[in-house]
């Protein structure tokens, strides 16, 4: 049997009672680096658990995957915009990345006349633009009709043509934002402008 290590300097440290396979232990304090690592791990666990499970502050893995998938879907849609395809417009209108880009454009260029709520004259009779959230449209409410209105404008009535300013992608985004306030298949009425 190899010789036992010398006893620690501190005479207060005793040999513990048990013996396993002829091995005995001193009753020593754990080293500080070890204890602090343990306490740090416990603290990390509490903060991590709170952030992920309780507060919802941290992005969950599922949400991160959804966000990444939405970005990929948005990039694909943006690379193959087909303004004559209503179904594609509804997909864009359900994609948060697309809709968010559209919201930014809307909030900088359109709210002067249609208001931030999109409700235009319905919210404030002094507003220049009509309500874009109701199902009554002046120029048709299918996605391609809405795109055509936004793209070409209604110059005689004070609605500017936006595609020359924004380009096709941004125009499609802003239309997706308008459509995000609507449902596919909702009943559309077209008011003939007087
Ligand atoms: C200078 C004021 C003005 C701005 C800015 C403006 N619009 Fe309009 N918009 C109008 C007016 C006025 C009409 C109604 C046209 C008519 O009476 O035929 C209209 C009509 C529309 C319609 C058709 C509504 C329907 O019932 O058919 C859509 C869609 C629309 N605007 C979207 C937009 C978007 C998107 C933007 C920003 C990119 C925008 N507008 C910016 C004034 C504006």
C-alpha cells in the first residue's frame, strides 16, 4: 500500500470515520475556487430559469426558429413578387417580417392622409384619405386591386402613385401591411366614387 499523505498542518482537521477499500479521508473544507464555482452555477441557474421560464424575457428556441423561418419566407417572397397573384399577397400579409417592413413604410409615408390607425376619414373626417380597414373599397379590395391602386395612385383625387417612388418590393410590403388588417374571402363592397 502506498504511504498516506502527510496530515494537514491544521490540527483541527480530523480523519473521517469511514474507510472504503482501505482509503480514508480528511474532513477538509472545500477549496474556495470550488465553492465559488458551485455558487456561481446556482446563481446562473436561477437567473437563467427566471429569464426563460418565468419572465419570458429571453427568446425561446421555438420563437427563434419561427422568426428565422419567417425571415427566410420573407426573403423568398421578396425575390419572386407576383403582383397578379392574390394568394401570394395573403401569404405576405401573414408574414410578420414583410408586414413589419410595410408598417414602417406606411408610418412614414401614408399616415399623413390615412392616419396611423389606417382608418382615415372614419377616424377623423378632416383626414384626406379613406378608411383602409373597412371592407368598402373605392377601387376594389382584392390584393391585386389594392396593389394597383397603391402602385398607380388616384392622381385626380390626391392619392399619389407609389410604385415609382418605392419600387415594387416596398410597394408590395406596404400593401401586405394594409392587407394584414383584412381577411382573405371577407365580403368586399366597391363604392363607385362620385
Ligand atoms: C396625400 C394624401 C395621401 C397619401 C400620402 C396616401 N394616400 Fe392613399 N389615398 C388618398 C386618397 C385621397 C384616396 C382616395 C382616392 C379616391 O377617392 O379615389 C386614397 C386611396 C387609397 C387606397 C384605395 C382605397 C380604396 O377604398 O380603394 C389605398 C389602398 C391607399 N390609398 C393606400 C395608400 C398607401 C399604402 C399609402 C402610402 C404608401 C397612401 N395611400 C398614401 C390619399 C393619400
